[in-house]
C-alpha cells in the first residue's frame, strides 16, 4: 500500500505539474480539493485521465461515488487497489 500511495502522489505531482511539491509534502489524509492541495475541477479531470491511463480505472465524471474516491490520496489508493486484480 505504501508503494501505491507513493505512486499516486507522484502521479498527482506529474499530471498536474505541481513543480514545487514533493510526494512527502502531500498528506495522504488531507482533502485534495478546496482545502489540502486546493485542486479544482480541471485538476480532477486531468487526474482522472492520468489514473485511467496508469491503472486502467474507470469512473463516472460527476457522481457522488467518484467524489468520494477523489477525497484524499488515501481514498484514491483504496479505489485503485479495489479495481486491481489480486497479485
């Protein structure tokens, strides 16, 4: 899980061009939108595309379930883990 959390933090940084942010700067429990990282809806779309390309996940554009998945890095980790076949 730690490795996946690190990967998702790095994906957020690269997909959203957060040049002055390091993975260790991102609190896995902090909100990604408004507070926390302060992402917006455009960032959500870009991050969704990046997650789809890297992990093959699919999600509805504007559903309550998708908003829950995007609440924090931890919730994204749980979502990606749930969609991946067991190793």
